[in-house]
C-alpha cells in the first residue's frame, strides 16, 4: 500500500552539520512516501545590511557569498537524495528564513516541513528567537523538528550556570 500522506516535503537547510540529521530524516520520509523533496535555503541579508553608508558593493559581495553557501547546502541535499533515488528540487529564497519557509510551503502545497534545530539554550531562543520555533508557530503545515547532533538538553541548573 502506497503512502500518500506526504507527496511534497520541504527540508530547510543552512548547510550546517546540525541540519544534516534533518536532511537525513527528510530523505527517509520522502523515500517511504515516494514524495518529492524541496531543499530550501534562505539568504537572510537582514543581519548584514546594517552599514550606514549603504555600501552596495559590500552588500552585493555578501549576497553572492550567501548564495554560494546556499548552492552548496542544497547540493548536499540533492546529492544525498540522488543516492536514495529521491527527486530533489533546490530552492534559494531571500528574506526572513522563517517567513520564507512558511510562505513557500503555503504557496507550493507542501505537505510536510522538516527543519533542524541547533540546540540553542532557552535564553538564546528568548533573546534571538529560533527559525524552527517560528516556523512551528506560524505554519499551518505539519512541521517535523529534528534536533541536531550537537543539540544538548538543558536543565534549569544549566541555565542558571550560564547566568
């Protein structure tokens, strides 16, 4: 019996080691579901476009570097998917990562979003947020959050020690 629950799966990647576990999970689910996989990387210039002089050459160079990193990240997903006989389409978007992931999923009838987490502490998430947390909070699609290899469970004592 063929599983038709997931026909289109989005895996968000930033190319980091922590996200590879999410990529592996997405590929396995796509294989079991005979689904198409979308490897999505978001170029987020927000943190880099803060120069008061608006040095467009610098911003252009940063954007080109981030696009290059995005192609490397999505190529990893494509190559890993090819080995597993999974159809993978690479997508590079620009903007706020959580917003772009949610919007792409809505516009393209994605059935499942797979996203990794980098294991930030509760304080880090409070101060700077988390892409995975924002995707879960704002998406109407099913979201699978996969903890990265380096993610550690933090207890209240660990948080107090950090303070």
